[in-house]
């Protein structure tokens, strides 16, 4: 059960009263409006809590309420640096799967910027499926990404995989990515909820839409209101593609969530020639952003070689996306 308060001012009066009866009641971070979760409350208590002064409403069950329209009826755009996700313009996040050398990253950043990308991505902590695969450059890679981002004027996005890296990374980059393999890492999500930095939350490839929204609520309930969702493909019986882009889930998220939704066609396809088709479908369907892996020598890439677009094809893709964006009353 979730008790929704009118304002932060009500916490002091309402929480002690509820705790007398329900000692396990938890005040959820700095969520706005403030929420009190009652993990073990009996449904018959709902009426009593709803009648308390300072209580806006009581919601039975534990469904996601902050990432959905349960409490707020307006979509929630998220600003990352000067770029707005969830507005009329569709920001494109582009860059290599893994950052490798400063020279290449600088070249790529300049190339994707000229093609129209407005944020730079690059993995430095890679949560790889195999322990023997390249694990990323770590701190050095994050620093390199931040420096190149500053030099090119592009906000930067990178994945954080460990709680111990959250604090310094939150101060170093413009947006922290939670990878598909970490979507259920509740300790990481809770910690990200306490940061001022926007979070790009990728859907686990075996996770439902409802689970993604619940994961988003973990971050939002901690008080960090800037969460962007990312559909990046799920595992299906199809073996001809790396993952399956789940347009049905995207449509469902568009209806259910007030958060911006980015589509990652690169991981959904796993194969560069398939990326443009999915990207175009995503823009036509109303994506609030795209995340595309770009590398200038894919065979030399340290991870995800097959799916990286070269700067030329990336630029051509951007050109084909613009009229599609215009057709759905967006810009790109
Ligand atoms: C990535 O963005 O490079 C990545 C590892 O993505 P995912 O977590 O979706 O696999
Ligand atoms: Mn990748």
C-alpha cells in the first residue's frame, strides 16, 4: 500500500501516526509528492490513512506510481545538459560501444556531431556476458569521455555498473546509464535515486514492461526525478537477430509511462545493416530519443563490432530520419 502525502510539510505529522500501527512504514526518499510505503499494511487500514489530514490519497498494492500516470497526468520531459528528452525535438545519442583511444573518440564525437547527434555515448565499465571479454577502460575511459564531451560541446552518457562508482561518475558525466543486465539491481537503482544526475534505464532483455516501470520507480522514489527509459530489444526464439526490438512494449510504454522513451536499435539488431530500419520505425512510432552505436573501424572496436554503424552510414541514416520525424510533428 502507498500513502501519498500532500507535501513535504505533512511528513512530520503523518509518519509518526502511521508508524504507531505500521512500524514498517517507509518514507521514500525525497519523492514528490512524498510517499510512504506500507509493505505489510492490511487493506482495511486504507480508509483510516486516507482520512488523515495531510494525506492526498492511498493506493492499494505496490504498482509503479511515479513512472506512470497514477499520480501525475502530464508526461515528464527530462533535460540532459541543454538537450530535452520528451519535447518536440528528438535527441540522438551516438558513439562507440566502448571508448578506446582519445584520438578516435574525438574523431567520432566530431563526426556524429556534424551528422546531427546531440549527445555522446561511450562505455567504460562494460558488464560483459563473459569474464574473458573486454571489460572496458574503467575510470580512465570515463575521464576520456568527459574530456571529449567538453571539447566537442556534447553532453555524455556512460554506463555505471557498480555502486562504488556512482558518486564520482554522477559528478563526471551528464547521464548515467543502467544496462540491461542491471535493470533489476535494486541497490544500484536506490543509490541512483539519491543522485542529481539523470538516469538512462535500459530494459532488461528478459524483463516485462511492468518490471521496467517498477525499476524506474526505484530511482524516482529516491528523489531523482530525471529518469529516461530505453527499449533495447528482448530475447526471443529468433536466432537470426541478436535481440528482438519490442515495438509492442514500446507502444505500451508510450501509453503507460510519463517518462521519455529512448530506442536503442543497435543492441536490438546486433547487426549494422538492420539498425536503420529499426531506427526509422522507432522515430515513426514516437521515440523520444535514439541511442546508436557508431565506430569508424568496426573490426577494431573492442566490443559490439557487428552492430556499429560507420560515420558515413550514420550520417545517411540521420538524413532519412528527419522527414520521418517531421511527419510525426517532431524534429531531429
Ligand atoms: C551498451 O549500451 O553498450 C550496452 C551494454 O547495452 P545493454 O545494457 O542494453 O546491453
Ligand atoms: Mn554495446
